[in-house]
């Protein structure tokens, strides 16, 4: 895994961790985070992390590109199916991110877990949700941009309606119900389809009391998602008390 950081010159009291999508470098979105248009409040240190270089069926299907690219786990072209790798890659990436959160918290002076915010785009957003459902500690907030729910307790790779969920699955969801989540998605997303994403959030997170799902705009699969910027900015300011 490779990451880049942006450290405010005047100090910071919050951490914003951003998980990049498939074939994205840790430096790809730094210009946005440094710009005046960013939604990250001042006084926040940014960690931008990319996944392990690996061959991606997604890249082969869409672009006939067979070289390894950064990614958290291998997926097919529709972005919603986990290949028959029995969650080996996803769990390895999950454990890496959880370890990184612990490392960052322990290395950053005066930073608690509630001062850390985890965000991600596309496959990075999928990992945000995966981390949320398997968190060791509650973070200040979770921001999945253009993702869906993936978890090894729901191995069908499809949404499990509430009436069909096991007690173990329901208990896992219930244990996270007070986490603060801001999920955004475009109506016209042409990679992670809107209907799949919003249905999964509705079925898995609808009992949560602190989830805000924003679905608006007609942009395709991209970050930053322009219509959501002021909403995300205000949400983070409110959560961070800035």
C-alpha cells in the first residue's frame, strides 16, 4: 500500500483518511484536497492511501489493460461481484486499513479515534463500508462516495433483505447503528450503479439513526462529485465542530 499526506502548516486536530479507487494513485486527488473548493475543513491532516498493485479483471474487461494497477481487491467489470477468492484479498485489505488507523492514532499526538474520519471513492468507498462493519473503534465519521455494501458476513455479493438475514448478520448491523455515515451517489453513475448502491444502503443501514444518504446530480462515476461538495463540507464542519 502507498500513501501520501497533506499536513497543515498551522497545526491540526483532526485526521481525514481517503481510500482511493481502482487504478488511482495516492497523489491523484491531492490537488482537490489542497484547493479552495475542498470539503475538508482547515486544521485537518489528510492521509491519501491507494491499494496494492494487482491485476484487475475490471481493467481487462473495460480497457483490455492487463498490467497491475492499485486496488483493494479484484472485481469483475460491473464492480459488484467479488470473484471466488473467498474474501482473501478483501480481508487482507481490511486488516491493513484497520492497522493503519491504529498506527495513525497512536503516532499522532492528541488524536483520538473520534478525531479520525474515513472516506473513499468507488472501491475505496466499498472498503469504507467494509471497515465500518468491522471497526475496532468508532471513528468520527465514514464517507463512502459512489460505493456499496460489502462484508464477509453477507457473502452472496447481493443484498440480503431484512427478513432473510441471520441473527448474526442483524447483530453486526445493530452494533454499528449509531455510527455517523454520509454516503453520496450520482443518479447516472455508469460504474457502480445507483440502484444497487442505494438499495444496499437502504437494506443494510436503514435502521441506523445517523446515516445520511445523498443521491443527486447526473454526473458519471467520478471524484470529486461536484453537487455533493457543499453538503459534504457542511456535514464535516458540523461533525468536527469547525
